[in-house]
C-alpha cells in the first residue's frame, strides 16, 4: 500500500485511512512519489490533508461523490480559525494551500473533482475574437495570450454589456475612458499591447457586425518615440561576476549556470531557452538550434565549448528524470518545464541581487542587450548582429546604434572653443 512507503506508525496510518478521504490517500501517496516528491514532502502534504479530512467528516461529506470547489473553498475559509500551528501563521497557510492544490490536481486527473466553473458573461465573445485572430490574422500563441489578457480586462469593465447584444450600446467615449484610465498605471510596452488588443478587438466586432460603426480609432494614440530608449545590459565584468558566483556544487546551481552561460554566450531570449528541447542540441555537429520567437527567425549557432560543458554537467548530474523533452526543468517536484518568462527571469534576478549589482533591469533580457552591445563594440556589421539575435527586420536592431560609440565618435561635433572679443 502507498502509505506504508512513507509511514511506519500504526496510529498514523489509522488516522490517514479514516473516512471520508482515507480511500484516496494511498493512491495520492503513490502519485506524489511518482511525481518525484521526497518522502519528507509526501508526509507533510498528507499530514495537512488530515485537517481537510476531519472537516469533511464533520460536515458529513460522502466519498461516493466528487469533491467540489465549494468544499475546498469552504475549508480554506474556516481553516485559519481552526489552525493551531506553531511558527509563522501566514507561511503555514500558504503551505496548506500548496497541499490542497496537489490533492485537487490528483483528484482532477481521476475525474474525482468538480471545479464548478463559472463562465463569465463575456467568454463566448472572447473565444470568438481569439478564434478570429488565429484564423484570419494568423497570430502566434504568445500574441494570443497577450490579447486574451488585455481584451478580458476590457470586457470585464463592460459588465453585462459584454455580450453580442450589449455591444450595440458601446460608444467611443466608453472606449476612450477605459483606455486612458488603465494606461496611467501601465508601462510603455503594456500600453502599446493594450492599444493593439483593443483596436483589433473593435475591428473584429465591426467585421462581425456586433457594432455598426468603427470604434478602433477611439483608442487614443499615446505619443511614443521610436528608439527613444537606450538598451540597458550588464557590463562584461558584471556578467562574469554573476557567472562566477553560481554555486555549481548543487543541482539548482548547475541548472542556473547552464542558463546564465547560454544567455551570456548567445544573447537569446528567455523564451528561446525555455523552449529549447533535447533534440535541438546537435552534439555530433557541435551546433545548437534556438527556435524563433516573437516573429523572429530560427538561429542555428555553433555549440561553444563552455556552453556544452555546462549543459553536460546539468543533463548528466542534475536534470530530473522526466518525459518532457524541454532541456530545463524545475528543480523541485513535480518536475516540469519552466512555464513562464517570469520563472526564468527570476533565476537571473536572484543571482544579480545576490551580488548587489546596480543594474537597470534584472531579467534575462539584460544579457541579450549586453551581448548585442558587445558585438557592436567589436565592429560586427549590424546585419550579423541581427542574424545572431534572430531579428527578422534589420530595423529592430537599430536601437543598438546608440551604443556604437566607435561610429558615433566620427560624427560627434567638436566642443566649441571660447572666443574672447
């Protein structure tokens, strides 16, 4: 039985097998161990579920049905009053949430959990828009996810009018008021994303006949200047300091070092590293393939010795056994690829902050800017820089003209001399 794999005490086993959840916990224990959780973490998760089990027993819940979101949320609501934990209360409640999430995931895979989804009133409209973007605008999945978040925020602001019939009451003033109100709290790039999302959504509505006049021009154009910013990256000395600071004696350290070494050596985007698969490392040819993102091109580059050594150290000694083909996985169970850009940027940020470096940005993109700046300083043509970075259009690379100090020095005007009259 699963519980005997991590527990010895008979009274503990008796408690865990009490109804109503006792019939599930043996399989749950086996599932956690198969996911790669240590026996210590398995014991912690099961111990926390005892509280849920007692609460469900008090309420007379029967294991014959599915556990629903209502029961889970009801337990979460009352548990802080029942909690008698030692230590920091907030940390304990957070750990309880993690244990419940694992149990719900386990039940969901066996069709034993009823999520009771509440479909928002705007969901059919949002789904139709995303389908239109995919079929008629051929938008990439990354773009669709951005548009989904931005348009969902707009539709939520419409309330009950976020339906096909409700859109007939939409006017330019309402669109403008929403955008200006939200743009104030957004960054430059987020404003541009929201602007593009609203305009394409309103064009979709006009195309489908949901609105009877074009409203995409009602989305204000906030003035921005092309190439207005200077790219911020780490210096070469700072980059080497970050690499040298990584503790490669640990599994996490070997993974982080391979990621940082790749960012520094190739200047690729964080999304390209997250998407890197085992088949993309062409060991026999000493090459590595980075798939294009954000509309860019694929980049087939030489496998630099330092990168190859760091990858071998990670793959042989630190990468968990998994059916996933992505190279980089989480270091704690359940093992899976790094799902979001923030997960990889957090790795970079953690090592930069550990050194106390003063860097304008602390995500993975600072290494990309640093790499491009280094290529420009070494005199490489902008076409070569664009090819290595995977830019489809040379104009995208023009921002690095601002750091081409060798070329700028030839066009600099002389400092005017003082002339005495």
